[in-house]
C-alpha cells in the first residue's frame, strides 16, 4: 500500500520524461510529495523556494505565463490558505496552467493537530472561478488524474491525505474530469464520498448488504465539475443521499451535492464530516474514531436514515 | 542614436494620458503612475524587445507592474506603443473596456496581472526561471512600489532570485516615498532599502528616476554586463505625483480623482511643459 501523495510524486516524475514543460516549484516538501526522483532526474526543472508558499505559487504563475506546466504542492492548509491570495489572484484570475496540490488534507494528518489539518480547502477552492477540484481516493486514481490534469489546460486543485490508501481500482480503470465511479449498486440510499472516505463507505455498504440493506456508493473524485447526472439519478432512484468527507460539513463535497440537488432534484442530503469544529492531535485512527469517520458510524447512520 | 527629447516628450504624454484617463473614469491612481512615467517610457520606447503586432511573442522581454494600481501609465505606454487604440484609454475602468483597474493579461501587451501587492516579483522570478530553463535570452523587468515592499512575499522572491542567480531579472523600485495613507517613514520605516536588497544578494543601482539619461545608462549597463551573476535592483528615486505641482509628494493624490478645475490646471502644467 502506498499513499496517494506518493503515487502523485511518482507520476510527475514519470510524465516529466516525455513532457519537458513540466516543472516543480517546491516549498520544502520534497519528501512529503515524493519528489526525490524528479529533483534528481530534472534538476533544471525543480525549483526549491524554501518555506515560502506564497512565493512558490506566484513563481508558478510566472512560469505558466511562459508556457510551463508548474506543479505547486504543500500541506493543503498552506496551498489553500496561506497562499490563497496567490492562487486566486495570480493563478485562477489569469486561468494559468498551474496544478495546485494539497497533501495532508483532512484530519487524517493526525498528530500535527488542527493547524495542519485542512478541513476547509475544498470549500475554499470550489468557490474560486476557473479552478477545478479533484479528490482522488486511491493511488491508481491519483496517478491517472494527475496525468489527466496535466493534459488538460487550466488550474486544478487536487487534495489527498497523508497515510497509505487501499487500492480499489485496477490499472485499466478510466477516470475523467467531471466523472465519478459507482462502486456499489443499491436503491435504498446513496453514499457520495471522496478521498479516504470512499474506502470506508464501501466497507460499510458491503456489511449492510449482508443485512439486506442495499446502499449505492459513489466515489465523487471530481468535485468541481461534479458528475451531476449521476447525482440526479441517485436522487431520483434512492431519494436519500449521505455525503461523507474528511472535511468540514460546510462547503465541501456535501455542500456541492446539496447545492445541486436543492436546485435540480430536491431530496434529503445528510452530510457527514467534521461538524464545524477544529479537531485535535492524535493518530488517524484515534481521530477517525473520535469524530465518527468509521465503518460502524456510517452503518449506524445509514440504518437510522433508511429506517427513519 | 537615442532621441532623448522625444523620450522626454513621450513621458510627458504618458502623464497627460494618465491624468486624463483617471479624470474621465472618475476613478484610478494618479500619484504612483506619474512617478513611474520616465521609467516606463524608457522601457517601452527604448529598451524592451517587443512586437506590438504579436503581443505574446515568446521571445519578448517581460514587464510586470507589480504596483498594479499604477496601471494608467502602463496602459498609456501600451496604447502609444501601438498595442491597442489610444481611444481605449478614455474607457479606463469602464465595464466594456479591457482596461481593468489593475493590469490583466487580457489587455494586449500586459504580461502579468497585478493588484494585490507583493506578488509581482515572485512572478518575475518564475518568468526568469522559465527563460533559463528553456534557454531563452529575454529579460524580465519588475517595477515595485516602495510601500509594496512592506509585503513579506517581496523578500521571499528576493531570496529566490539571488539563489538562482537570475541575472536576467531587473527589479525597479519606484522610490517615491509616499503610500496611500502617508509617507513610508510614517507607516513603516524601511531604513536603507539599497542595503536591504544588497544583503539579499542583489546588485544595486541608485538613480534619479526622472532622468531619462540615467535610466538608459543604467539599463544598458546592466544588460551588457556579461559578468553579472545576480539579479539587479534599480532604486529609482522619484517624486509621487511628479509633473503636476499640487500633486507632488502628496499622499492624498495616491488615489484621488481631480475636480474639473484641478484637471484643467494639471493639463495646463503638463501641456505647457512647465515642470
């Protein structure tokens, strides 16, 4: 098992062999993003800014204005918040071809505590014009989406967590911007999840199926644009949606789904995530237990909704 | 042969265009635009490698007006250089014009957006790095305000430019000593800015920013110095509101719009060439 962030770093290195426009602007995160091989193989395309995320993002804008495809990555709290002005006003406003990465997103960042846990990044990025927002769930998906966003002009924000991720897809799986994956079929309720929460949702759905509770599970890896057709179908066919994200319940995946359904296909949407509070330091597992990001809690919630 | 008098006339013309466009828009920043008039004139009418027919020519020299609120003088230079119609200047900040409050690359000839202060030098570093990586010989010029360098990101960029020995990057500090609410010294004394940039690894040139001759001499010296292995910073000593007597050195003219009477007086001074 590898973490999505490791799959990302590997893929950037791999793509750079055939695409000399790819450049990395770093802010002391070489190991965090697994950029080691890229830095070694392409030193003339690896720019180290030190701990200066705002500078990193504006430098990327300058590079992009000259035809480069820059990747800027740091902890999601820093790319989405410390450097937000730069992302908005230099990258998004100009619609530059910059790929912004937020690693260590969500409370799964764990021990570093609330200052390093991005629980607002999806909401923030989603609200900016021009940028698209991706939240891959597994390493294969991360790798494929990294390739797709590199081949697709314009600004992107991709967020993933710190810890290794179980693989849910095989190498031949296809993904696209604005797509989703329906991993389990069911008509009693639909779970829409992203990132690591997809794995938990699948485990919960499998256990529920043994009790004849049939839950649909959608991996909504493309949050903006979102696969609206699949949401509309789920709203019509199951009438109940439970969103799950390692993010605040305000403005993220649940917000995106709610905004769409409220206007186009009203149905009950219940949001599971961090309940508008800062989390604490702790291991990922301890924090997930404390804040309800568990298979058991999902099962309990689904039963409550289906029976309620 | 450079015709210095023609450049002086052009600088004056950019001042006239600036005051007129802000007066018509009833909005905009005159003070810091007027202080930059000579430097921008030399860049656009003498120094920079440009092609108004092909504004996005990949080998062109780049200019970033990091103090983006001074846009009117940049727009005037671009229009007078043939990037777009001079008539467009009369539609500054209007809803159907491409001339936004702060520069944006949608305007032909503008290389980078600006507005939120402190970001331009980083973008210039990015452009200069792109030149090095793609083995191109264009130069990157970035003009900053002296209030603007209170933003911490300027110093992040200054470190990076020195680290990467960006001898293709030329910073210009429009040192007019006045910002929105008062003088630099009142708001945030910066001490000796030359020494600050020098200590960050830049080569420093200190000049009279209203002297066309000095600007030309300094820029030519920098771009012909093959031994230069560091970024260059030109501290351009200027006067805010330069050219209009009642605006000179006054913080109030950072973002004020002249009344009809003030406009007429300004035009008389500028067109009469009194200053």
